[in-house]
């Protein structure tokens, strides 16, 4: 074949493939038919395969049989014979004589496969990825020479580009159709914007939630729907999303009539072919917030209703104690004291629960005043001493003389110390030692409670300060795990820190620090 004839054939094939409108089957049929005609090969086949190495599309030259009916055979041949060698070897292979080359498959009941002549297998590849294989068969032995191989390699490159474009287009169109189906029928509102925040599409749920019609919404910027200036997006609100990060934040969405709806927004960047978009999934959390408020109101009501009867019981015990102070039977006084201690303990628990709710809502400490830490610690120890005595435990002190006055909520910090001491009493065995220590370290007051209990595993050191979290020991005292959660919130509300140092079997030391404020005034 002359050079001009060869170039004319290549141009004709390229133009014909371009006219197939990105349809894979049409491209395969056109590429194989025109290539066979160009090199005078009457038989051949072309297949495409997926990541699973199974045949996706196939076309046969030189027979009226439908390749689709032979799918089982093609899936067999892709792993053996010439097709398999080309597919897995990623290179052109020539079989000079079909009757003697072991790479040519001889299978029973396959009349569509010629048994004589020569064949060539060409890999169809794009960007290092195998798309398929083209096989051409000529009735003449040793037909494919260097000139024909060079031309077929050029045709394979043209066909690979056309098939690759068609496969990519088909895959993108299928993905977009699938996403559009999910997008339009989603039960949650979804907004799509470009990378500058211009809304380009919304689903039906968005129109319902925000009370907008579709046309009006697609004329707005996303910052006309969300309060965007605060939170994780900040002033440069699209930078992180343009880098491909996914974010989640709470905000308010504005309706068409100016109403506000609390929402959780999950935003991420998506690619549709050559177009990048940002997806904003809106979750209306109004019912959740209403439920949380109802639960908080109910909890506060219960706690407040409990405080009244407990105060009455405690006052009654106090009055009885004063009336019977000279009574000859000390047993009666001891029982009254036990009752008073129990009611005070219940009162502290209720106050802690109320404070947890208040602190989680971010409400400020209301009762700050200059407080003597010596007096605070002494009062806390005095209240816990009877419990330690009942358990035959020894309470010892390591408190510096120069502790300052601090501007704190005295009752709250005192309850922190009492909680830590009562925890130590719970977990320290009979005859054990509990140490209350306090001093100045790095311009902070450091207060600690050490016990000789079973210790705490390292993986629980942070978790035990969460609500309802407890370390489970055999025969351990029961509780609901709110005491340490209160301690953490109370200390952090004062600008301090709290942690535990412990190893299993070696006891625990609970430590918290409070920052100094103003002049230090030693007691």
C-alpha cells in the first residue's frame, strides 16, 4: 500500500469514528469493518472490557452471528488464546500460522473462529488503561508484515481514542443520570452551587423547606440562603471546599418570607465531567431542637421540684438534732446525722445536675466572689470525713500555707472537691489512704485528690469526664457517671483544666488547676 493510500485510509477511519456520536457499539463496528477493508482481512473481532476483566461490548467481522449471544465464549477467550495474551500483556502480538501457534485457541463448537491463516492482536489502550482488544485474521499464512503492523498500530491509536471518549461519556452520563435521580427524589433538601456560590440547581425538598419556587432559588447566591459569615466556613467560605474538603456546620436557613429554620449543613465538592459543583445538604433540625428544649425544661422542672422536699427534710433533721442534742441515747443523734449527710449529698447531686445543664448551655458562672481556698478545702474535707471514717479510711492533707484568695463560685468549686473526695471514698478499700493536696504551680492553683483504689485504664482517662461514662469494675459501686462530668464543666467554666493520672492497680490522682486572678492574697 502506497503512503498516500495509507494516509487516506487512516483519515477516512478517523473521520468515520468521529461521526459515530460517542456510541461505543457503533465505534467498534465502524473501526473493525473499515480496518478489515483497509488491510483486506475478512475475519476479526473487537471487544471492550471492564475493571472486572469481563467483556462489555463485542463485534465480529465476517459472520452474521451476534456477538451478544456468544458472551460466555468471549469471557472465556479474554483469559486465554490470542485475545487473552494481548489483553493481559498490553502489547501487539502476531500469530503467523494459526495451525501451529499454541496462542491460537482451538475450541470445540466454535465455527466462527477460523482455523487457518494468520492473525494479529492489537491492544486498545488510553492513558495506560486497557479498554479492549482488536483481532484481525487473514486467510494467508504470515500475512502481517512491518508495513501493515505500523498501519494497524496507528488505527488502534485512533480507535482507542474514540472508544475512550465514548466510554468516558457513557460513564459520566450514567453517573449524572443516577445522581440526578437520587438528587431529585431525595427526602432531604439539596442545593447545588458553582465554586463561587451561585445556585445552579435545587431539588423539590429545598423548594418546600424554604418556600421558594425553583426559578427564584436558582437566581440566588448560597449566602442569601445561609448565615455564612460565622462558623467553619468563615469569611473565605469557599476556600476549603475548593480544596476538596467536606464540612459540616449548624446555621440558619432563611425562607422566602424571612423566617429562620435551624439546619445542619453538610457541604462537599462534586465533579460532573469538566464541571465542579458544591453540594449543600440541608437537614432541618427544628424537631430535634424542640425535643432537646422540652427535655431540658422537663429535667429542670424535676430537679427544682426535688430541691424543695430535700430542703424540708434536711431542715427537719437539723431541728430534731438541736432538740435532741442533750438526749442520753447517742444512737438517735447518730441516725439523725446520717440522714442529714444523705440529704446534703442528694442536694449536691441535684445542684450538680442543674449546673451541668447550665454550663452545657454556655451560661456564665453567676456567683463569683473572692474565696479563701483554705476554708473551701477544709469545709469540703469536713463534709466527707464521716464517710471516710465509716469506711475505716484515713484522710490526710498536703496543703500549702500560701494559698491565695480566688474569684470563684465558692459553692461550685467546693462541690468539685467534694465529688472528687467522695469518688475516692467509693473506690478506696477499707483501711486505705486518701490525700487532699493543694499548692501553687506555674501561676495556677493546683488541687489534687489521690486514692489507693484499683486505678483507671489509660484509654479511659479522658472518657470518664464525659456524661454517663463510668469505669466498670467487678463489685464496683453503682452510679450514673455525672459527678466527673460536672467537675470538668465547672473547672473549665473557671478557665481551668482537670485530668487524671492513674495506672490499673496503682490508685488514681485526680488533678485540677485554676488560674490566678489579680493580686495574690495569702491566707
